[in-house]
């Protein structure tokens, strides 16, 4: 296989630990890891009834910026893309700002826009923030297109949005969910997916001026979407994907995996990994000793559990920590029980008492019907900051954007990460 | 104003020109209809002119489609009828585009890893394949005595070189689904016309 030119290689500041290539029958050398410094916060305010699909990135100045969409309902005309800043000194999230609306996207892209959807964010090495978000003019999510906006002042103001043309068929059906990453020349790798006639993943190579340079198909068919990519070397990367297909003979649905060895020019045939997936989004981030860690709804049905997994030298994943687990209440529960359970859960959040009560009320509004309620924790998005600390954001019962910061240390003190200051 | 925005106005104008059968009207009525078309294309409806709703639905049309729509509009406004030879040239172009669309569009559905659309990016090492394909098409049309439509392919290729559309992909300058639909309609109407075998009506003004 030809080695891609340096400009087409991935930008990587770390090296993965070598994989164990010994026969699979040997006992895997799984290093136990422990989670610490875990702090839970809520990012959004009460301005939107329903919130979903958060993304987060670290700013060069050390803080964080999160973005998500919120409105009266999914696909509503009033849905806006919100941003919020995390102040590293006060350790609090600022009040959210409605950065983008269907109306201003319509005015800027000069075409009718009915609704907004998924959004991802990243900051390039020059300090420019890039926001990629989905919009729909007519029809459902299958008719989505991607828009791009930038900020040169760390999210205080945003440029006029530009439409990315990514499909020859009326530019229909390209969506974002996975964390963007960078190539060696500073251009952006944007994992996207289609869900028109089929469901498949692609990797867009986008310049920092918002021009699509090229794209590569990461999977084919009707069952894989929402790819997340972990870059391990200038040429190698692994991607995990949400699985939308039928169950296997054992009744399971599992996360899909594909790999590249030529900086994304070609991807391997997807295979299943040992984590269940109820057709829900997954998250992936780098770990200094393990190589990678991920966050998954590791169930066959519904999204009542959200767990952190580590990637082991034997190339299998093992659970490390449960961020949310309502396994005993996996089926729908009565409203009074639901309220009691959530009231206990929100008592751990760092928000005011009034806000806690409003979050519970909003969750009841969004997740209960005929006195029957369900728990839902989904759309995880995970990053590792420059100090090695992790930031996980996800949708909490469609009513809150939850931010969990944590460190993941090896139980073996010799390989413990050092953090000078925890966010 | 990008060519993409112009394309939505062209579609709106061509649609109205067809509905009002502008070509058959006396010159004064034609002018009135044209004024009406221009005004209707500029008046905002819920904050946006109608052509920009069309743009939201069908995206930006290829340069080939835009050139064909422009020719249709010019002919309609001037009351010009195409010569039989020119009609044949358009049929040949439509056949070429239909053949291209028949193998190209199914690949966009993600059924296989083969994705010729990526070859349309100039940064892709295989981009010469698609440039060569349309060059080959233009040569074939030229050999079929259809320099007019061969020229349309060349102009579309030149427009790609000057980034006239939002898209950075060569395919988007050459082909679009609306061109496919238009080609099918045009070829079917030509076919039905030939079946009826009516003698070609001679018009005092025959050009493109």
C-alpha cells in the first residue's frame, strides 16, 4: 500500500501503545483503570423544552465550548443551535447563547431552511472555531445537508454560514455527529453519514475555508451511521459506528468498527466489536496508556445505560464505569417513581435547587406519556483536554445537556496521569 | 451572485415560460410576461423569493442544465425554434447524460464502496478519470456533428475551473437529477413526435 503524501496524513500528537498480536487464546493483559475527579454539571438553561446532540471542544485559552440544539420538539421550526462557555477559573458554564437559527441560516445560505439538527465543533491549530451543523429544507432528516460557520473570537461571534455540497443527488442526506479531527496540513477530517436510501458512513476532508477537498466511503449498505474516528498515527485510525441493522442470531446488536491504514483513503470492511448497541450514537477519545476509550449505550434495546469502556491490548473492550444505569428500570416506569428517581439523580448536579426541580419537571414533560416514563441517556460526545482530563457531554432524558469531567487513571500508580489542575 | 442562485431563478423563469407558452405569444405580450416573471421571482414570500424555495428543494443545478435552460429561455423570448439538426444534437446530449446518470446515481446510494463522486474532487488522484470521461463524451458529440452540445460540455468544464458553483466537485458542474428528468421528458416527447411522423413545421426564424 502506498504511503499517503504528508499533506494527506492525519495530524497526531500521540502514539498508540503497540497492539498485542499474540494468539487470542492467551489470557489478556487487561490493566484495571479507575475513574476519579468525577464532576457532573448541566450546561443548558430552561430556554428550550427539548435539548439534544451536544458537542464540546477545548479552546486554546484553556476553557471549553459546548454546543447543542434545542427547541420545542425535534424537528421544530424554533430549534436553535446553542453554545456555552466553560470558565476554567470559576469552573462554571456561562448562560447559553442561541448562536444559529433556521432563519439566520436561511438568510446566510440563501435557501429556505425549515429546521436545524446535529452540530459538531472543533478549533483548528490557528485558533479558528469551526461549527458544522445539519439543516433540513423539506422532508425529514434523510433530506439533511451540512452547513459550516466559523468564529475567530472563540465563539463570541460567528461568520455567515456556508452550505457544504457533499452529495450529487440534490445534495440530500449528509449529517454530522462524530468529533472532527485534523490532517497534517491543518485541514479538517469530518466524519459524516447518509441516511437517504441507505445508511452509511463517509469521511469528508474539508479545508479550513470550508471547501470539501475529497471524501471517502467508510462503510456501505443500510446499517451503519454516525462514525466516530480515533487517530492513532499519521496513517492509521479506527472508527466506530452506530448499528442500525437487524439482530444477530443471539439476539444482539453491536457497535461496528472499521479501520484505515492509509490516512482514510480506504477503510476496512466493518466488523462488530464486543459492545452492544441499541442503534444509538457512540463516543470515542484518546487515552495516553490504553490508546482509546469510548462511551456507549451497551444495551440491546433502549438507552437507559451509558458506560465508559476501555480498549485493551487484546483488542477487546471492557467496561470501566457506569455514568448512567437504570437497568432495573429498563422498562417504562410510573411517573411518581420516575420523578423520585430523577430527583435523587439531579441532587448530584452542581446547579441551584430551583434548577434541579425544573430539570425534573422538564424530563417528565419530555419522557412521560400516560403516566409511563422512560429513562434515556444518549448521544455521548467525549474529548480529552490538553491536561489529559476527559469531558463527556450527553443528552439527559431529552431535557438536559449533562457534562461530566473525569480522569481515568491506571490502578497501577506508575502509569497514572498527572493533571496540574482539574477543570 | 453565484451560478447556484442564478440556477434557481432560471428554473423559475423556465417554468413560467413553459406554463404561459411564451414562445407562441405576440412580442408585446411576451415582454409583459417577462416583466411578470422577473417581478414574481423577486417578490419575497415569507421573507424569501420563490426561486430560493426551489433552490432549497433541488439544490444548485449543474452548469450544463443552466446553459440548456438559458437557451430555452432565449428561444422562448425571441420566438426562435430549433432546427431539426439542433434537435438531434440535444437528443444526443440527453442520451449521453442519461447513460451517465444511469451508472452514476445508483453509486451514490452507498450500496458499494465504489464512489465515482469522489473522483470529481480535483484533489483526488483519480480525478483525471472523470475529466477524461466527459472529454470523451464531448469528442463523441463532436464526431456526431454536434459541436453545439459538445461546446456546452466544454463551457461547463471551464466553469468548474473558475469555481462558479458552491460545489468543489466536477460532477456537480456537469450533471444533476433535474437534467436526468428533463432528458427523459425531452427524449420521450421527441420519440412520440417521431411516431406521429408529422412533417416538420417550418418557422420563419430558426436558430438554436
